[in-house]
C-alpha cells in the first residue's frame, strides 16, 4: 500500500530566506553576497522535484488575426479549446474589468456524444462572478485544437494529444504567441505553471521536508558564490562548507522526491489494473 499524497498549503519562502540571512548575517552585511539570485535558486530547486510543483490554471485568452498572446510562466500547455464568441455577454458598467471571475465547465452527460473529429468533454463554458456567483456569459460552441508541431507537442504534459489526430483544428506555439487556423474569437486554455507570490518568489509547500530542502540548497548556493569569489587562504574553508551543504542538499532532495513524487494508493491501484488488463483490449482474452 502506497503513501497517500496530501494537498499541502502553499506559502511564501520569505521566512526561510529571512532565517538564512540571519544565520549568515556577517556575509550579507559585508556585501560579500546578496539575495538577488534567491528567486532563481528557489525556482531551480522546485524544478528538480518535477511537475508535481505546478498549478493547473484555466484561462480565457482573446484570439485576433489567428494568433493569441499566452500568459507568462507557462510550463505545460495541455488543452486548447476554441469557444468562439460569448452568448449575450454582460457589459460591466463604465467599462470596468475589475470583477473577479471563475471559469466553470459543464461536462457532456452522455459520453457517446464524443466523436474523433471533435473529442470535447464539455457542452458549455460558463464565466461566473466570484462574489455574487452570477452567470456573466457563457460559450456553447466548443472545438478542440490539437498541437501541430513538435514544439507545441513538447509543451503537453503527456501523450493525450495522440487521441486527437482526427481533429482538423490545429495550433502552434512560438514563445508566448499561439497561432491557429481560426481568425478571431476566444480560446480556453488549460496550462500548468509555478505559483508565485507578490514579490515574484515561487510559492513552496508548507511541509518540513521542502523547508529543509530549500534551506540546504540556498546555503549551498551562498557558499558556492563565496567559493567562486575568494582568492586567499580561506579558499579551502569555503570549499569545505560548500561541499557540506551540497551533500545536505542532495540528501534532502532524495527525501523530497520520495515525498512529493510517490504515487498515492489510488494511483497505484489504477496503474496495476491497467497493466493487468493491457492485453485484453487488443486480444479479447477471457
């Protein structure tokens, strides 16, 4: 029986950074090092864990002249739907766009309605205001797009797009520009990105394993900076400290990967059933 993966709270790494800066205050006060590269260090550390650190986001993006500008920070782009134009859109008084909204997808009741030319599991996409829960507008003409190039396929998290080879609508991604064979309208995209706080720091799970990992990695990178900058007899001292924290970081990395990348009991059960019945689908073994 595998360990069940829990949903952790996501917090800012500021307390961890403050603790490290207080412990190594003498180095920061002399100007030998600074925390300017800490956001990139934390981002690199989270990438070592894998896609489990990513957050799934749904967003509507406008499409004009067969192209759309994607949000920044997209790591995985899994689904792209063309939803056309909204039905009877509600105009916000004074042209304000400050309303906070959520996207609600209404799934098709009968799965037999799906067909290879347009395998869309939704019959409607609704835009709901958060505070009042009122329906602002909706889309009911939903078409799935498939990635047309290797570049776009590499952004997908898995090979699910192979099920959509019969879909005539395609898209490609170059940088933050998504191009497709629709002229204008609205796209519903489902992507994964790293969580960020207001200061641009990646959010981290509120778990002691992740805190130990980040502390070890940041200390290792601090002494690596110092090791690269010293030219006197303190070279060996810096090297010893750097190697010590590098070893601690590698130990905590193994623990963190075991904690956050292990399959839950339900996932292990599903994978076991798939392996057990993998031949029956093709050979009808009884």
